[in-house]
């Protein structure tokens, strides 16, 4: 766990800047509240509002983040007013709190903005309970919220808006559905039920700190989509709370609420929350617990009994969340994991098609957004598979399969990154074999998606990846390359090889050309003896020889009728079809022979590199079939 936090990669120091800006923004908000003459309760309210404004707003664009930040008081102030007005009416207060829980979770159906507004509304009600806010304090607390959100916005969008220099983040769309088939709807019902249990049981444990249990239930449901994820997140919350309480006994309690050292500890806790949130929920909860202990120290109510009570209420909240996801409209881990894996496979295909179109010279083909989306989707896959690979999971067989799936999907992502890097090179040019390899990748993705579904869903899986990249595949100028289907009576190799009409090498009558033995060997599997395979256009044939140095039989090109000979042996030379200049291929060196037209010799190794990445994709996709094909009644992660 220590290694995961302190050795985790931080590209561009994004987490470091995220945490440092949070300390600056929250510090400014507290200072502004102090300058406005607010009490300690008002300053605490303002600091927490600034923390939420900087932590929960995750829109992909800076403009979207600014709009969501401006809407936070609109969502939070009415809830704050209701909480303060109902402070003396426990029954109405409790039912209102449960309604806020359900609405906050349901709002996730509208993406990052709905999620942010739902979290802010819930936490506004929670803070009112935390500070025992009354109607008389409402003007001060409302002003503190507005001033703090403005202060946080000034830091985020004015003083230190490092996101302006970054491309918009890819945010995978939420799973679809309607009614109770929608995951967010089921989670809203689950969260309300779990919070109801936590509220009742929490009040039995403590009539004053019961809201801790409700808060634990709420936060366990954040960023989860299945019961397995919720169970793991609940365990991590309890573990982080235990460690945080131990650290509080050693560090926070001896301060006895002294202002300067406690404020320094508050700043350190804020930094820790923001810095560790992306890599470890356990560590984030450790710092959240230390922050709460520090605030209670400032308020003068921190005692050992209070720390024990917090642990008990956290356990009650975790139990409420666990019971809800197990028995109330359960969303199975397998269903969620299967959906994210399918989306990852579709994204792999779309990226491949865009990269191939870019290599073909299509000016508007851009695989970079797809790569960014693939990384986001793979992050969701890892999160959904986390219950299976957790150390406490006793199902060792499924654990091995899940780890294998993750490793192969990482291999796919690595090959996609390499392919996109080659496609971005201005010297790269299209090779007809790239379209064939792209079609084989599409066929492999279609087969994987088909085996994951049945009935009508299986038919949808067979056509959906084609629709995603149909435009990119059609731009390659290859008939049938985007479909991944076999014509009647054709062999798989014939279907995978598109027409070479329009390829970059111009044919000429009576000329023969030698192909590079390395790229030919990787793009066409060798067989013992000669295997004449009909091409899909023109009825010509190509002859392939597995033995090094075998004399290649010349076959007419399907589009031009020009004979072409394939030689896997080194040193085979043939005149170029356009110029008549002899070209020699040396597999040991791996470099293309010189070409009388400037730049072509440099382009052929790039095409070979692209083919290598495509073949790596093919291998990874082929190996994915075994771990994804679960025995009957034994899905990947569990029912």
C-alpha cells in the first residue's frame, strides 16, 4: 500500500499540482471568511465548501468545470436552508436527508456535472449536521459557502488553471438503460435503503453523531457501479478510518486544539486527500479521518471516546451499504465488468481503424482521442475487476483469469499506443497489408464480443464494432475492410486481404517486385510448402513459401495482371515495377532497400512497425478468448 502511494506514476506532476492548488484554494477561502468576520463555524463551513468545489468538479473541459462550479451554490444553499430549518424536527430532517441521498445518487445519470451537484448537495446537508447548524446561523453559513466557492474558483480558473494547457480529458459515457435497468437508478434506490439502515442504526449507537454512519454509506457508493466494487470500497473505508484514528491518537490528540499546529495539520491533511485520492481510497480515508479529528480538535470536542464512536458509526455505514447492494436491486459485478470490457474492445477497434486511416493519408483521421478514451475505459475495467483481484478474495481461479484479462487489455493498449505513434509520423505511408491487418483485428473484436452475448444481444455485438469504425474503414478505400465478414465460399485469409488497387507502389506491365521478407512473414502466416491463396479482386493468386530460399512462383496481381514473386530468403532482387531498378531485401538488417523516389525507403520500415503493432493486437485479442470464455455458471467475476 505504501508503494502504491509513493511510487505511483504522476505524469506531468498532475496529482502534485492538484493537491497543491487545493491547499492554496482552501486556504484562501478560509482567509476570506475570516476577513469577512465569520465565526469558526462559518470558516469551517467555507473551507469544506471550497474543498468540495475543488475536489468534486470533474467536467472534461475548463468551461464545463466553470459552469458546474457556478451551479454549486444553486444546488447547495436550498439544502443548507432545509437542514438548518429542520434541525428541531428530527423526523422531517431524517426523511429529507434520505431524499437528498437518493436524489444525489440519481443525479449521476447526467454525467460529471450531475455527480458533482449531487455530492455538493449531500455534503451541504451533512455539514449542517456536523456543525449542528440552526436557522439563526443560516445567513452566515450561506455567505461563507458563496465566498468560499468564489475563492476556490478564483484559484482554479484564474491563479492556477493548469488544465488550460492540457487536452480535454476523455470521460466515458455512463451505461445506458431506462427505469430500473439503468445502473444509476438502481444505485439511487440502494443508497437510499442503505442510508436508511445507517440512519436508524447510527442513532441507536449515538443520538448526536448518527450522521457519520449516513456519510459513510453515501461515500461508499461514490464511484462504484456494482456490488463487488461497493464491498471493496466499504472495506477500504473502514481500514482507512482505523489507520486514521490510530494516527490521530498519536498526532492530533497531543495538540489539544492549538491553533497554529492544528491548522498546519489541516493543510497537510487536505494535501494528502487530494494527492492520494487517485491511487488509494484507503489512504484518502486516512487523511479524511485526520482532517475530521483536527477540526474536532479546533472545536474543542476531540476525545478518545469520540474517536471510538467514529469507528463504530463508520462500520454501521459500511454495513448499511453492504446490505443494500446484496439484497436491494443488486447490480452484479460480472455484468458491470462485462460491459466495460466490451467497451474497451470496441474502443480498441475504433482506434485501430482511425490509425489505419491516418496511415492511408486521410487528413481528418485522428486516433488520439480514442487512445485517451481507451485509457479511461481501462481505468474503469480495473476498478470493476478490483473485487476479484483483491487479496482477500478466496476465488483463486477467477482471480487468475481476471489478472490475465487485465494484462492482455494492457497489451492491447500498449500496441495501440505504438500504432498511433507510427501513424503520427509524417514519413509514414499506407501499405495495403495494414488494411488487411485492421480487418483481422475487427474480426477478432467481433468474435470476442459475440462470445460474450447471446440471442439478440449477440447480434448487436456483431454489428456494433463495425458501426463504430465504419467511417474510418471506408476511408481506406478497401471494399469490405470494415465489415469483417467472409463472402460466401471465401477463405478467412481471402476475406482479410483487401484489394490493392490504389496502393502506394505503382505497378507496371511486365515488371516484378520482391516483397520484404520480414513484413511478409508477419503479415502472412507461413505454411509448409506453397499455399496459393486467391485474392478477393481479379481472381489472381499469390504463392507463399515457408522454406528459406525457396523459389517463389510468380502469380499475376489481381488488379493489374503483373507478376509478383514473394521471397522470404535474404537477397532476393527484382526490378521495381515502375522504374525497372533492382531492389534487394535483407531480413537480417530489417531495412527497406533504396528506392529511386526520395522518402519511400524510409517509409517502408514505418509500415512494418505498424504491422508489428497490429499483429501484437491480433495475438492479444486471440489470447483474450480463453479467460473471457467462462464455464457455465462461472462468470469472470461472479454473479
